[in-house]
């Protein structure tokens, strides 16, 4: 049988809550960091897609001009 004092019984839940709060804080920090990275990567992809669309429209324009010359 375990001899538990009143202090042990009162402090154990507080330690558990502290550990839980620290774990949640760590998860929140990691999720914020990954969120920021995701936003930055999406911006980069957006710029690349914009350039690709511009290149495609330029190619279409060149092709249509060549067809007109024939």
C-alpha cells in the first residue's frame, strides 16, 4: 500500500496539468511555425504559377502571330 500525504495528493494533479500545459504549448508553437512556413511556400508557389501563366500567354501570343504571318 502506498503512503500518500495530502501534499502529494494535491501536487500530483498540478504537476500533471503543468506537463500537459507545456506539451500543449509546444504543440501550439510547432503548429505556428509550420503555419508560417506553409504561408511562405504558398506565396512562392503563387509567384511561380503567375510566371508560368505569363510564359504560357506569351507563347500563345507568339504562336498566334506566326499563324497570322503564314
